[in-house]
C-alpha cells in the first residue's frame, strides 16, 4: 500500500472514493418500510424520478430475467460517481452487492478503483474506474462483468457530491470505531461514535494513520454503509424524510423501478441482516510510471466461483 500512498500525493483536490454514499440507496431496495399514503406517494415519486433503464434487460451472463417472486438471487453494482464539468467523470467507488434471499445473506465486494483490467470495448487495460469515463454505466457494468465473470442485474449510481447532505438527512449515523485517530482536526476515539455528514466524510478519508492503509479505510467506509442501512431501514424513524428523499431524487440513478424495489423489499428484506464484507486481494505496482492494483487470475477465479455459487449461476 506504500506505492499507493505515493501515487496519491498531490491529489488532494480530487474527490475521495466515498463507498459510504452507496449505502443510502440500499435501504430503499432491501429495507424500506413505507407507511401511510402520503409517505408512500413521496417515496414512489422519488424512486420513479431516479429510474434510468439499461440498453439490455438481461445480463449476458444470465439465461433468464430475474423473477423476484421466486426469490432469484440478484446482483447490484453500486457506483459512487465523481462528476466533473469538463468530462463524464469517473466511478471512484465500485461495490458489487449480491443478495441471496433463500439463505438470507448478502455479500458486499469492494472493487479498488485502481484495479488493472481490460476495459470493455476499448481493447486495452486500464484502471477499472476509468471505464465510466469511456462509456458511463453501460461500459462500467460490462467491464466489471468481464473482470469477475458474473452477471450484473441492476445498478445504482450516486453523485458523490451529495454525501454530507445524505448522512445529515439521516440525522447522522453510529459506528463502532476500532482505531483511535485524528484527521483534519477531528479526533475519532476508539468505541461507538455518533457522527454527522462532515465527520463521516473525515472518518472515511483517513488512511495514512491506519496500520492497514487503504484496506483499513475500506473497512471504515463499509462500517458507514452498514450504519446507513440500519438507520434508514425504517423510513418512519426519519423526522425529516422529505429532505432525505429530495437528496435521493437529485443524486441517484438506477435501472430498478419502484415496483422492483417493492418486490425486493417484500422478498429479500431478511438478507440485509447478514452482510458479508469481501476484500479483493491484490498488490500495488507501477507500470510505466502509473500506479495499479493488480489482482491475480487465481484470486479472480476464486472470487468468481464464490459469487456464482451465491447467485446460483454457472
């Protein structure tokens, strides 16, 4: 991870990889509990406004369309996008979520943004987060499918600029912090912490003081994800849910329809109680002066086999 730290020097102006922002959408698809007509209507209007279908309905790695009522296992690619004025931007956060409702489990695979792989349709290898700049969500999905050799059924894309507003709209979140540290003038002592949007941003950014470097930072980001899922799992607990929904409407895009989300809520909700965090093992290296995170073929094969078994696909 030392090589990675060196490559990050001089990049302070860049947006950080906010894996935590992804958790905002998870409660909508596997934990939301709407009540009363006015809240139901607000949620429906919000989620209808976020719908952006893909050019294909079924992944090339699947034979049939997902049947929610039969509790087919599903996969969702979660993207935290760093949008820029001059170009399309990059997906600086990539998490593959697989959900198996029959064994009531989910797996959350964080894909390091510097992972070196072939970019779909480009005929060359590059950092996996660059796929978004070449062809948006479609190219990113195809690239991740090729990298892991698994189907991606759905996607949820979030604008990373909305991070602080989302966490604040939830009234902050609680995390159990394993490592005492100070970052950007804020101390995070060991133990359970209640943190707002600004503090959650700082909590997720630090890596130089973490003995595990970027891997430790990813762990803290995933802690925030689960905290957000738990906090948002019941929308009636949110005093200012309208503010929360406004942020979602402005910053989330997905190929899931509102009816899809209702079906998932009905048939998949128990799977959020057992979320396994999955780390992709690799090594940092420089190639032609550029830092990459290189994942061996054996690691990819092992990971692919595990995910295929979880998704019940060949």
